[in-house]
C-alpha cells in the first residue's frame, strides 16, 4: 500500500488478510485489510462495495471503526482503517464465556448506536456477528467490516450473512435491511447473555428452518430482558423495532427498570475487565501471534485529519491515490509500474467538509508509452525503452471504441486520453481499451522483439497519437451512454417520536429503491411532508452501480394527527415522475409544559390531631400542571422536614391540558420552627424538571398537661408544686387559684416560654387560718389537653 509501512500481519480469513502498518507521513498506526481474490472476483460485491465506500468514508461515529482509504488496482484492493487496540467480541466470548447482563446490554447499545449511524447514511452491515465487534480497553464497542465480510466464502447469489445470525428474510435471498441488522445484533446479545447462539444446528437447512419457524428461546435469558430479545428477533421484520435508534430507546428503558440508572457504567467496567484479561492478544502487543478470522484486531487512534487535511498524493504506477479531507482514498484501475498513452483516471472520494474537496488531479497521457508487464500472448510486446522501427500495415476488422465512465478534466490537446473501463480486458497493446478482433489473415509473431510484427492491433509509436493508422490522428473520443432511471420505489415507512425544545417532534424514515440503465450519476431528491406541508428535503447522489437502496430520514416537526409522506424525484427524471408513499401519523404523546407549586401550608392549631400524647400536623401544597395534550401524566409530590421525616403522594392526571391539585401529608409530629419542603415532579418530565417550594412552620402554643404535684401549709403559708408540659416552646400562661373553705380567695398568673416542660413552685400566705380546707387550682392558657388540676387539703374547722 503506497505511503504505509507494514509492521506485521495481524490475521487472515475468508475476506482477506489484515496487517498492522504505520502511515509514513504522520507516524500513526493503522490497520490495512487486503481483500481476498475471491471477493475481488465477485463483480457484484466490488460494485456495491465501491458505492458503499463513498458513504462509509464520510461516516464518523465513535461506535464504528473508521474507514480512511480504499485503493483498487489490477494487483489488488486494500482498505485502510482505524486501529482499535482490543479483542473481538468473539475472542472475549471464547475465552471468558457469558459477559453478564449489564455488559451484554452495553455491547448491544454500542452496536445499535453504530448501526443507527450507518443506517442514516443508507448503509446496512449485512453481516453483524461477534467477529465484527471490537471491544476497547475502556469497555466501549466498535463495529467493523461494513459490507466486507458478507461475501467471504459465499457463492454469488447465495444468501448474504453468517448463518447463526441471519434474519429469516435473509435466508430467502431478500435484500438486507436495518431490520436484518437489528435481528443479528439481538442474536449476538443472546450469545453474550448465555454463552450460546440462539439456534444451534450443523446443517444449514436445519438452521434456516429454526430461524424462520422456531420460537425465540427467551426462557434462556434473564426474565427482565426477555421482551427485548423477543422484539429484536421477531420473525416478521415489521414486528421488530422500526430502527436501530428506536431499539436503543427500548433497551435503555428496560435496562434502567431491571438494573438501575448506573447499569451502563457497571456494564462497561465489566467489559473493560474482560478485555484486559486478553491484553496479550492486542494488536499493539509485539508478542501477539497472527490469527485467522475476518475481523480487525485494532486501538482507537485520533483521526488522521491533520494528515488528510493537507492532502497527500500517493502513486503506484498509473494508480493514483489521493488522501484528502476526510481521509478518502481513490480508485484507479491501472497496473502498478505501468504508464500508457491511455492512463486510468483516479476516482476521488473526499470528505465534503474538506478544504481540498474541490481540487482535482488530472491524469494525462504519457509522451513515451510504457508497455504493461503482462500482455496478451497473441501479440508480442515492445519493451518500455524501445520504439518500433515501423508501423504495422495490418488493419483490424473493427475499430475499437474507447469507453469510460469518467473523463479527466484537463487533457493536452496534442495528446488524446483514453481511460480504462471499469473491468479492463487484456489487450495486445498497452491501450486499456477493449481489444480489436484480429484478422484471420494476419498472425502475430510468436516471439517478442523490440519491433512488433504487423498485427491487427495498432502498436505504440513515438508519436503521442495512439492511432493504428500510419498518419497520426486522435483516437476516438469516449461516448458513454446516458444513464436513465428505469425503476423508482418508496416503502418501509416508519415514524418515531422524539423530544424537542417545544415538545414531541416526529421523524419519518423510508426506504428508496432505484434501478438505472447504467452506473452514471443520478440525483435523488426526497421531500418529507406532514399533512401536505413540506417539512424537510434530502438530496442524495448515486453513481457506480445500477441498483441502489437507501434509507432516508427527515424531520416532520410537531404533528399529532393526519398523514405524513415521502415524495421522491430523480435527475435524470424517472418516466413516472414522482413516487410518493404516505402513512398515518400516530397520536403524539403528551408533554408537560410547566409545573408550578405553592408554599406548603400547615393546618391551624384547632385542627391539630393528637395521638399517644404527641401532636401531629397536616401539611398541604397546591400544584398547577399544564400539558400540550390530554394524555396521561403522573404527578408526584414529596413533603419533607428535617426532624419529622417526610412522605410522597402520586396522582394520575388525564383528560385535560391544565390541572390544579392539592396534595397533603400528615407528619407524625409537628415540625415547629422547621422548614418544610415540597417538591413536585411529573412523568413525562417538565422542561424545568422538579418544581420546589418551602415554608417555615410557626406552631401556636399548646399545653399537653398541667398537674399539681404537691400542696403543703406551714402556719398560714401554703406551698404548691405544679408541672406543665407544653407542645412547643411558645409562651403559655399558668393560672393559679388559691381557695380557703371552698372559696377562692386569690388568683395569680405566671408566663412560661422557651421550654416544653416546666416545674413551678408557688406560695400563698392566707390572712387567717384557712378554716376547714385550703387548696389550689392550676390551669393554662391555652388550655391543657387534660384540663385543669386541683388539689385540696383539709384543716381544722374554726370555732366561732
């Protein structure tokens, strides 16, 4: 691979061999995969992979191994990829067994996010399996080999994929779709959970029958995850999640419900630990052995953007590779070490964001033709340093027409350029055009010499004109046929709802299939409509194949009823004009637009309840909720106080768009003097999240009990001890009434505050001896719960 220094081989398999290399200009390590000859001979694969490479090089996602460059020459084809320093999921499962539920969920989430990113560009993986999932040292996962390994070992026309993970529709030869990738990812998820594949059979016919008809063995996975596995492996693609992105939402909801909010962090830690145990097999470990398989064993590096943004021109004979912008390589079908009067053009694929994207590299004819190293045995080949002594006089029966899909932008007027076709055939001369049919009367010389014998084919001459005629004349100009659109179809419509700044918003997704008469450029324009109004437009450029399938998504805004659709036109125009597909819009889920709460209110003193001698208090708060629909909303209110604990109340709201509710909670004790906090939240959540209010509780004075503990008299002075128990520290009044002979003779009031328990000693001196009896009555204001307390003592009666 020009511009790279190979360090060592990492592995080999049906798709080719993988080597560790270093980019010579930047010093960055990369992985290079050389495609096998079997893949290169599969013409359908090559055409499709060229087309998908144009899309994959623009795909930059943390869950996908980055494709930097693709080079194709007559000597081979190679892909330069990001290096990920970690094991494949297959190696991890083989050495460690089941990963555990949380780690398996982390793998599935990472894979679905990577698949969603690829699906958004119109590319499906087709061959998702543990060998194509790489686990990094921090527990993340990356997808590799998009569209590469699918045909390894398979005969043309056979179902694409790896049998243990193929969706039912793939077994019938149906085109792979995002739903097929979801099925395969769920099958691998099953294997991570159990250590076994969902269906196990040695005969492909049995395995096919099981994938198409056998129930999904959900009983083998943890119970909380069974619905997830059943959905992802549904036999009917329409019953699977509408997209990989939609499946991520279902996964997260299930994972949180089963394992809590921190499931992903724990899962990734588990994956990192499992991967670390295989550190000896990491590609950057110089002692690791070469392995076999279709996967890349690779470490996440920084992007080569710094290198690519400057633009690096690499050459291999007539094969030109341009590394520019997004790290995109170019295709060139010339031979290494060969330059001819008809040089192959390099097809550039560049990152649209690159500053070099508009630059072109013209490929022009060489003034001194050079002969390929291998030529047809029908015609001897002149050596590169020699010139024919004479011009052959033989005239071919037919004049070959030069064909090409691309014409260089700049060509010297005195040197006509003839470009290679996509699949050049061997020619008796160094021209890449199709070989002319030799005349039966003229036979080539069987021996090679500097001077070619007369033959039906024109031979190179020192003149820049490659004409077979003695008089110089330009070779025929290429006349490519105009590509037309033969078929256009739209289907597979799906709708998903997300959360935008203004509530729920819809996104429509559909699949567009185009069949053309040739590989020329076709522009696809997709318009998304909601109830007749265009909401989004997508434009795609197609080239390099004759059949294309693209999955396209577009925003529909906030739409909660009616229909949405996709209208597709092409340039050149499809004879039928516009192809349109529509579907019903599901009702929007209700969103909460605002939540407002009032300050908590503590019930009045008169309504305080008393239990087991301790006062309780009821606190209420008013909440106002507004929504954008009438669907169900759960309102939850939580009351709390530092010393009195707290409580939660939840109510279901529906049927309106504005609600006012009063929630209450009774504390086991009155939180007097404390701050009572009330928090209100909703599901779905309001834009501002939780609404909070608080108030400090000021409790009225209260008395639990007043009791005269003792009463004595000495001379005419009586002494009483009174105990008072208050509900709080607020001020209370203690009222004393002294009696003599059954009649009140004196009253006194004392003020108590700052405590909740008081012991008071009071005295009273009678003016005369209290004849018959004396006593004291103690009461409080506010009144004690048990009322007043009276103690009376008998004395001698007085003699009158």
